[in-house]
């Protein structure tokens, strides 16, 4: 297994999007909020939550169009979906290296 120097250095990052539906002046609108899923040697950090790697059992990804996909974190608290638009292959491979 590769040794990473510190727990503070990001190993890999995947941008994700949260789409918020709002009603303003009787009109439905969608606001996109962009965040990052960041993999460290001991955790995965999102905009709102930090998952210890010991509580992340797997990461999978399902494409549903040519441009969009959902990355799933399988954790002890359930499955957490993240809407992504970039290839997560490097992120997933780095996670699996850490889990060995």
C-alpha cells in the first residue's frame, strides 16, 4: 500500500452538484450548488459530512446519461448518492488502494 505523508493532504477530489428546487413568485426554479468530495488517507469529506474510511464499505458509480452519473458511498449509515459530471475512476481506485 502506498503511504501518504499526512492525513491533511487530499489524495483525490471529485466535484459534485446538489440541485435545489425552489419556488419564487409562483415559479419553479432550480439552483445548482457545486461542492467537492475529497478523499484523504483516513476519511472522505463532503460539504456537509465527514466519513471515516473505516465506515465506508464501498464506492460505486452508475451512469445514467453520457454526461451525468451518480457516485454512491456505501457506509455504515446507508448509501449516500452524489450527482457527478466527471469521471470518478481515479477517486475510486485511490479509495480501493487505501482499503487494501
